[in-house]
């Protein structure tokens, strides 16, 4: 037996609101035991992997308050190894007023308002 096929990652290329969802289609091969999702900002280092079970919702919703290029990559794994990564990037391009409003909203939301 062999590692699973690479899952297909879906992500818009831009967001003017800072809200978006990275999702992926399940890999229907070779008894997938987990999916590993990693992220980065402005082509920096990839984060430690977040593990998703095959029965979980295969998506990560985001609400960014800073402009930047956010990268996502996902792979499927089983007892024989992991697939290659499916990688996508999204450019968050908030206007100045949006950045100020989102920062204020984030702070207020943390205090229980929002």
C-alpha cells in the first residue's frame, strides 16, 4: 500500500474583508488517518501542523485584521506516509479605515462586545 493522494485545497486569491475559508476535498485513497494543515504569513516559516481527522470539517475559517499574503498548505497521511502538499496563497488587502475598524472590533470582541 502507499501514501494517499494529495487533497485539493480551495482558497480565494484575494480578500478585501479579511474573512475567508481555506477548505480541502478529502483524499479518497489509501485509508487516510489524518490531514495536516500549515500556515504562513508573507512567505515566512510554515507553522507547526494542525491535525484534522478525516471525519472532521475539512476547513479553516479566518478573520484577519492585517494586510498580508497568507499561505496554506495541506496534505493527507496514513500508516504508509503522507501525500505531497497542496498549497495556496491569499492576499488580504484591507483599506486603512477597515484595518482601524477591525482592530477596534477585535479588541471589543475580546471584551465581550461585538
